[in-house]
C-alpha cells in the first residue's frame, strides 16, 4: 500500500498503474472465482474495520461477533445492517480509521438524495482506485481512449485525481465538466460543443434533449450517452434517445462506494461491480428472489479510511437471474428504483434547479439532519427540516432571506421544522418535489414505477 501511495504522487506512473488495473481487474465470468475473490477481500475488510474503526468495533461487540466469525459471504448476515441515519448519529471520529487520521483525507458530501447528507472520507489512493473502476465501467459501456467526454455534474461533488492530467497530456480521456445551473443554461452550453460521449444527471440529460432536440444548428452529436444519479425510467430514456438520436446507457452510483452497477449494452441488465463490492438485495431483512424488489445493502471492499459494511443505500432494485449474452456472471438487476428529482417551474418562466437551495442550506447549516424541498404552487416553495438540535435563529433568518433572493420576486419561501419526513408510497424520499410539474408524472412510467 505504501508503494502504491508513492506511485500516486507521480502522474505518469499513476497513469501506467491505471492501465495495469484496467488490464488485470476485469470481472471474471467464473462465478466461483468471483466468490473466492470477494470472500478474501471481505475477510480483510472486516478484520481491518474491527481493529481500526471504533464504530465497527462497537457494532461487532454489541452483536457478539468477531472478525474470525466472518468466514464466508453467507456469514455477512451476522453483522447488523447500518443506515445513513446510524452513521450520522455516530461521532465523526468513530467512523474514520485510526490508521488514516491526520493524513489529509478527501472529504465528500453525499447528494442527500434521501434528505440525509453524509460526509464521506477517502484517502487519495482510494479515490484514485474508485476512479479507475469508474473508467473501467465506461470502457465496458463503449468509451474509447480518445473519445471526448462532456459531463453535466455539480462541481461541488466532482473530484478527479491529479494523475488524470497525465491522460489529458496524452490526448486521452479528455473531459469537460458543465455545472448544472438550470436546464436552459445547460442546453445553451451544450449547443456549441462537440463530444463522442455525454454524461450527466438523468434529469438534466432529459431536459437538454427536449430543448436541443428540435435545434438543427447544434453541433453536439454524441455516439452514446451515460445517465446516472437519478432513476432512468422508460419515458426519460425515450426522451433522451429521441433528442440526441443516440443510445443511452445507465449507471447506478453512490458517493459512499462509487459505481455499484452498470447497464450492459448487450442485455439491459445492470451488472454489479463484484470485485469492489458485495451487494445484498434484501426484502424484509431476507435475501430476495429473482423478480422481487428489495433494498440495496453494500459492503465496500476497497475503502479503509471510512469503511462501509452492510450499509443500506436506501434504494430499491428488481433482482434478476437471467444470463447475459456478454458472458458476465455477476449479480444483476432488471431495473433500479433510486432517487427522483424534480425541477421547479417558477412564475417568471424559469426552470429552477433545487440543488441551488439545497446546497446553500446543507453547506452552511450543520444542524440539518434531514430535509425536503417542495414546490407547493408556482409561487410557493417550502423547505421542511428535521434539525439535529435547536437551529440558531440568526442562521435560519439569513438562509431564508438568501433563499428568497435566489428564487426571485413573486415567489414565497419558508422553512418549516418537523420531527420526521416520511417517504412516498413507493418507499422513496423525493427530496426535490414539485406539485406543479414533474418529469415522472406521465402515463408511460406510472406502472413501471409501481413496486411489485
């Protein structure tokens, strides 16, 4: 590990190491070999967490288990499932390995898609490896080394290792990031661009496709698009494909453990990255059967600075046992039911990105435990907040005033403090929800979004 950390300081050597990981770390079509690999890495992960991470030492002790009790993947059920709320309640220092403290860890905040933002800590080496795994996924989706990539991504959540500059100098993996301020602005920025691959939040790809689809002057004609971070429904997929006249490939990704699964071009099944994760699909705490909907519980096999062991992502998927023609035998999903985010249509004609308000509040109010933003009417927005303690009145007043300024004249804004926030009928939190207009309120997706 120490030699690897030294390598990461040299961009050229890091680039060479990336090629080596891409060459060696491909998932095996041999299911038994994959299980052996996962078991070996799982045992190391559990032993490390018990020794170095106070949260997991306490969790294992309370459950009466030791690392030696986890001998196989089946033994994972001995460890209690943890949620984002469980990690939020723990002192931050208890979640970080004592082996990594004081090493200048990278800190990321989850998007708060459940209304519960969480700080995630990674070493630079871990971040580098997760990026290589993401690159490997893009290669499986059809990315070529000299493709130009455009990515619609909030710069607050974006991070690329410095070593990626070595690729850029070689003319490889060229990537430009566009900050998603509003759909109209994103479309305007895309209009004059050229790229073989367009990536981004699913909702922004849809709106960009709808705006640019009728524009014969745009030069942007990607070979394929990659969606992610939001549920890819049949209606949204059809809108993206029609607007850009190119196929769409979806990814299932989270800030905590990186890429979880990706949509295979050969079948449409979502293949799990089972060399970096152990994924369980549970229904009422028990393993799902094919065709059933269950919650996604992940155990990361890469992270050491802040491990995630039997961690519920709060998402639902439909498990599949179909054989994919690509030859992969990893765990697969038929479809994912993750987060859904609405834009807010304001009286002055603006299509507003609610992340602007969400980022304002979650970035400056550490006392927010959970939240949701709801557009009740064209001229009325409310932010419901579950505070972790008494919110400072001066903070609330300042943030409320700034929110009203951002929304503009003629739109009222208020903050309401509540004891809890309930998920919708499908069991999901829609933290940016509009009662005025939604991409998800369409006849095509109504049945698809209902849980079996």
